[in-house]
């Protein structure tokens, strides 16, 4: 999130579409809406979307940020922090807690023990709760070790130079991503896939036409 250029950058491998650039004004929280409906209890990260009717891109683009959570309020709090940072600045915001990118065994432990505790709390019967305990004790070490190994085999990707310098005095503002930024074959694949999804109106049940069909 770059509050100077008013842009949002999504970093992905080239085979997944590559790094894309969108305007901050086009972002839409996907885990909850103004109607207060949310995805509580899903243990998902916070989802942010860029819809075609705002970006003009043929298909929607989405990115997940933050930590997995079962608490729907966490989604809203995290979004409010981002919104205030982008629109008001960091001065009146609490200092965020930053974790290390270095491999740490505790990352895998904390990441897997929370879903296990949640499953135990929501066990339908007492006997199911009792059966889950030995399963957790057996699986948790494997999950933790496997996660730690995967961290050791990964590395932190590097942003393109134009994005690293974005917002600095005299530096180029990154160009917003459009369909023409992709090779012709990829452009055609994107245009073909735009017909494979749609948004239905809550009242009529009909697909909403955003002018991309």
C-alpha cells in the first residue's frame, strides 16, 4: 500500500499473472460488506478485491493479506487500520507488531495449534473432544516440522525497482495494470475467462452486467 502514489501493488509470480498495480480508490474489502455480513468462523485471511466495474480490467483481481482468523471483527479492524493509513496517515495509528521473515519453529506451531483448538471447542460431543486430543498431539509435531522446513526452502521476493522507488521525489509513478500489459495469448485467455464468473443481484437473482460481456 503506497499512500503517496495512492496505489496498491499485488506481487505474484509471472505464471500467476505477475505483479499488478491498481488505484487505492478501486479496492473493495471482500470478507464483509456495508450490510455487516461477514465470513466469520472461516479461518481465512483478509480478502481485498478489485472489481471490473471499477478497474476496467476484464476480470476481478483479489489478494489475501494478514493473518488467518476465526473472529470476523479482526477483518474489519485490519481493514480500518489500512484505510486510515491510506487516507489519514500513520500519525494517529497504533504501531503495528512486526514478525520476522526468518524461519522460526514457532511460526508453524502457532499457525496450526489455533485451528486445532477451534475444532476442539466446536466438537459436537464430549467424546469427540476426547478423541481429538490424541490426534492433535500426534499431528501437531508433523505440521510444525513440515511448516518449518517449508520456511527454510522459501525466500522473501523482491519488488520491481519502479515499485520500490514509487513515491520518492523525481521517481516514476508505476503504471496502472491494463489488459494490454499482457502478451496476446494471455490477453485472449483473460477475455475468454471473463464469461466464466459473474455477480448476481441480491433482489432479482440476475447477473449484473458491468459492460464486460
